[in-house]
C-alpha cells in the first residue's frame, strides 16, 4: 500500500486494531489468533489498487462481524445454560 491515500491506510490500521482487540477472547486463544491475523494482513500488504484495498477492508469487516457473532453466541449459550431449568 502506498502513501497516496492516507485515509485508506488509516482504515486498514483501524480494522487491524479492532480485530486484534476482538482476538483477545478468541476461543482458541490470542496466541492462535494473532499470528493468523498478521499473516492475513501481511499477505495483502503489497496491494496498491484502491479497489483491491477496499475489497480487503470489506472482507476484514465481514470477519469482524463473524467474530462478534461467535462471541454473542458463546455468551447466549452460557447464559442459557446458567438459567435453564434443571429437573
């Protein structure tokens, strides 16, 4: 990514930071999550086309939503297990 569009660079850095933050509670652990996230972003580091960069950002946002859904499901299951009737 070149410095031609600092707004895109800022977006990429922000989504990376958000994913890192979400990765703290990843079921397989942060030590599993962080290297894979870094590898995914590093593989796209050579992109220079704005459209390709935007597609990468959209994919990262999709992954973020999926991780959030995983956390909500985990929380829902925990609460359900806690408050279900035991006969």
